[in-house]
C-alpha cells in the first residue's frame, strides 16, 4: 500500500521529566509575577534595591515562557517522530537535537506494546517509550507506519504482544 504523503509526522507528548507538573510550574511562575507586581506597586523598598523587583519580574516572565515552550505547542510541534523516505527522525523537544536513523543503518526494529527499540548495525540501541505517543488512534497509526517502513526497506521487525492480564 503506497503512502499518501512522502513524510508522516507523529506528534509526541513532551517528555514529562519534571518533578513539578505543568500546572504547578505555571502556578509558581504566576505567584512570582503577582508577588513582584505587588512589591513594585507598594511603596516599600523604593530607596533601596527597587530595580531588583524589575529584574525578578523579567526572570519570572522568562520562566513562564520557558515552561510554555517546553510543555505546550507554542511554536508548533516540538516532539515528534517522522517517517521520511529512507529515514526515521526522532525529535525529543525544542532544545534537543534530532536523532536521524537511516534505513540502511537499521538492523532490526523491536515493537513492544509500549516501547520501540531500533537496533543499528553499529550495535547501538535506541528506545522510545510509546507512552509519549498520545491516544490509541495515533498509537495505531504509529505502529502501522513502523510496519510499512520495515516492509518497504526490508528491515527485520519483531513485534511482541501484550501479556494477558488476569
């Protein structure tokens, strides 16, 4: 079955590596901004280091921007897995480098229920947690793309079924 487009991009969830959740980070940044604005509008501390309130306000706004850029698609999709002719490209986030896997350098692909392993001919192993793929429909599309890519470039694909619960 031929592909409808030459490239397919599957959006991934941002890697949730922070100890504080997204809304908690926004709340902390908002509290900093409110506190700083309160200090600026009050008359306390005008003679001494009042300029530090403005510096802290700028840092608080930069922090909020940083949190939004990392967790929300403000500037487009930042975390994705893309299937292009001859390559699989993984981008883990805005400030992370792309990982490009050429089809001729891939020895095997292991597709477990919640993990993808790409084994290269250089004996390197790259893993991707399928928990980053949001939603069952998108996960099914992802698995279909992996199967098509492996079949098209004659790469060994090993799928492991989920263990039955009970």
